[in-house]
């Protein structure tokens, strides 16, 4: 379904909204958000993430691939393993602001 462009220049177009909404969609999945929170302040391997979150290795790898495509996480080689870390603090700021908003409502 395609929407007509808004006549209001202050509103973003669909093409401007899509990448932003892709990030919201990704972080709306609990497993992906837990991965982000886990690697927010330390880099971890897929195996370490799997053990800490009790999620299958294939699921962790798939989630990390999605998060990398959205530039939310990056990887660095540590010896023979790839370790993953949050690209920057923006997604964490979104999480914290949203959490504060939810807590204010309750």
C-alpha cells in the first residue's frame, strides 16, 4: 500500500520513514533488544551471547545479521572469533527515553 506524499513539508516522506521504521521494527523484538542491551558496554562472541541469553546460536546469528544490516551493531575480530558490539549509543538512548516514558505513565 503506497500513500500519497504529504502536502506538509514538515512531514517526512515514505522513503524517509522506511529506514527509521525498520529500526523500530527490529528493536521491537525482545530477543534483538536483549542482544543490544547485552553488548551495549562490552563486545561478545555469538557463543557468549547464546550462553548469556539462552537463545539458539542460529537465532543469535540471524538477529546479529539483521542488526548489522541496520548499522545497530558492528563486529570486530578477537583472535579467531568475531565479537559484536553496539555501533553507537543512539539505539540505547531511544530505549532509555522510551522506558522513561513508560514508567511515567504508570
